[in-house]
C-alpha cells in the first residue's frame, strides 16, 4: 500500500526561505488546486500571511467540478478569506486577480494613517509612488510558473539588477505600482491523512518516484467509479465494475500488454494517471466542503 503521508526532507529549508522572502511582501498570492483546495494548502500560510494582503487562488478551475467550486467559494467567503477561482491560462481570470489585488490594496492602504503609509512617509517617500510587492506561493504542481507567466505577461520586464530579498531573486514590474517576485515560494505539505495525501498524489503534487504507480492508478479508479460514475465508461468503453477488473480492461483496450498477452499494469497505470492529470476523464473535484 502506498504511504501517501511521506514528505520531503527539504520541506523545512523551503519554509525557511519563504519566511525570508515574505518579509518585504505586501500581497501574498496563495495558489492551490481547485480540485482539492484544502489538501493543497500549507498549514504555515496563516503565519506567513500575517499582516499582509492574502488571496487564496483556486487554480485549474477548468479541471474541477463547477458546482463544487461554487461551494468552496461560499465556504471561504463565510470564513472571510479572499478566495477566487481561476484558470491560469485565461486572460479574463488574470484580469480578475488584478482587480481584486487593486481593490484590497486600496482598502488597506488608502488611509494616510496606515502603518505602511507612515513608514513610507518617514523614509521621505509617498505611498502612491511606492510599488506594492507581490509574491506567489504554493505546493508543487499547482500552477505557480504558469500563473506567474500569465500574470507578469509580455510586458513583464525584470527590474534591472536590483536584488530581491534573497540573493539571485528578481522583481518583475508587472505594471505601474505593482512588482512581482519572479520566483514563487514552494512549500510542501505533510498530508494530515492518508486520504488527503492520496488526493495530492492524484494531482501530481507528491513525487511519483516515491509512489507505486500501479497502486496509485488503482486507488484513482476506486475513487472515480463511485464519485463520477460513467466517466471511465465514456473514456475507455469498459465496464465500471470491480476496480482491478476495470483497470485490466483499460489495459487490454489500450493494448498495454506484455508478451503473452499479460496486462502491463505499469503502462496501464501511466495511461490512466496521464488522462486524469490532463483532464481527459472530465471535470472532477476530489474534495468538497463539509
Ligand atoms: N488546465 C489547467 N492546467 C494548468 C493551469 N495552471 C497550470 N496548469 C498546468 O499544470 C501543470 C503544472 O503547472 P506549473 O506552472 O508547472 O506548476 P508549478 O506550481 O510551477 O509546478 P512546480 O514548479 O513543479 O512546483 C502544467 O502542465 C500546466 O500547464 C490551469 O489553470 N488549468
Ligand atoms: Mg514551477
């Protein structure tokens, strides 16, 4: 059985780097996967985002079940968390993020008596002339790089050699008054439960090299059959019965066979995981709010 609660040893180091980077940031954009927004959050975020504008971005909304994403939006609204669901590749969605950032920046910094305004004035500047510093964070594979590319756009130019908070890091001027740290803060999660770890494995946020891919695919099939009945039939034209039999039927159907006509489980698993991760099994949400 796969141990989905394994976590990488460099987790602590990544967190330390994030703590350094986050110091000079005004806005923290926390990217999660819309299909499993809670399992893809890092528990340290509450601490890291203290005193900052914090936006929870449910990315890959195009791969999630719309009705469930709507419920997540209500869930976060009730918790007074600024949440927004996006497809990082869609320009309209990037515009919605920009609008939300502007709204929250205005709300927070419009009063002349805010801490930031005071600090900037004390340094002889004007708040309106200071750039708001933005940083993206998220666990592996949630779409950080894709988002940064869209968000910074073509106009996104590196702001010279001015060093970022950490050596080697650069700020990108995304537009007037808005600068983005070019490197996202990668955080890891130690899954709270085997179930939550399994969701992370399904969406590719845990390293496949540490997992048995045959078991992973079998667990996925086991989950899909009752959660989204008909989707396996649609894709592979095989009966959805006992999960192992279904998996074997998929292998047979796709010609994933070894010499002698024996099912090649590893190859079959690869096909299933690839289809799921590329959205070819349909829009699916792995978790829903209580
Ligand atoms: N459908 C869909 N795919 C997306 C979206 N955003 C990112 N992806 C895809 O998700 C995969 C991972 O995206 P990346 O941008 O590399 O993710 P990352 O968080 O930078 O990953 P690491 O650097 O490995 O931590 C890529 O195949 C992207 O094309 C989205 O909103 N919708
Ligand atoms: Mg990346």
